């Protein structure tokens, strides 16, 4: 695989609703980076499984991923608890992860030329997808905070769900993400721990920006 040189690569891992996506988008906009929410890819596949159960097989998945565009991942339906739970189960599949892996690598190392680099967030980005990232973060928050954030997000989307259901869903996802045999969620030694429980979106962005700017200075603007 051909890799673009002299680009900024940011890798972020986090449990569900810890705020990684929000800060990743803000960082991407600030540094002109191509942003990819890798978890959305698994949600997209889960959506396909639920919508086309009779056609859902390895060949079908491969075809859909091959023609997948980033805009396809903006569908609000992908944020539902049902799809989130299904996505967590699908992500355990070695075959599915292999198909998704190539898609992720392409955007991580070969972002469109108009971008100065890439920013990916997910569950195995720091050690599996972009192990040589210039900056690595592990973003987390306590369960109550994460559940409340996701609950508010779903309510905005007119999603009929209770706070208790969201808590249950996130607990289930955490158990699956941390304990699966293939690419489990974990903090690597070289990932900087960021707890967003008591941080506003702005404060979180500024904290990560300060770290990245310092890294860029040390490395000669990469």
C-alpha cells in the first residue's frame, strides 16, 4: 500500500459515548484532517444485516464496503441502540474485520489530497489500524456521563428510548468491546489518557490541541 508522506495522523480509541467522535471532528476541522468514525462502518454493516437479512453474506458485505462512501455513514438511523448492539456483535467477526480493515487503512494513510492528514477513532485504532500514528489518545468517561450523553443524542434524533435502556445498552457494548478476542478495546502504553467526565466539549478540544501542537513542534511540524 502506498502511503502519503508528511501527513499528520491522529488515532483515538474509546468506549461508547465517551466524547471521542465530537473531539475528533473538532480536531479534524482545525487541522484540516480527513475524519473517519470507524465504528460507523460496523454500524453500517449491522444496518445492512437488519435490512437485508436474506442477502447478508460475505460477498454482499464485500460489495457494499467496496462501494461505501463516507457520506453513507452519516445516516441518523445508524445511531439507534438496536444497530449499536448488532454492530458490537458483528465486530467480533474476523472476516468482517478483515474487510473493514483495508477500508480504514486506505483513509488513514491515503486521505484525499485536499486534507493534511487523517484522524480516526474507534476501538482498535491505536494498535491495529494506525500503530505509527503521530499522536494517540484513549478517551473515556464514567458510565453515567456516557449514558446521559448518548440518551440526549438519541432524544434529539426523536429516538424513543429511556435512560435506563441506554445504560443497559452501553454496559452490554462495553462488555463486548473489552472482552472480544479479536481487536478488543484497550489502552496502549503510548496512548494519552483523557477523561472527559468533567470536561466541556471546548475544554476537551483545547486540551488535545495543546498536546498535538506540542508534538508538532517537537517533530518539526511533522
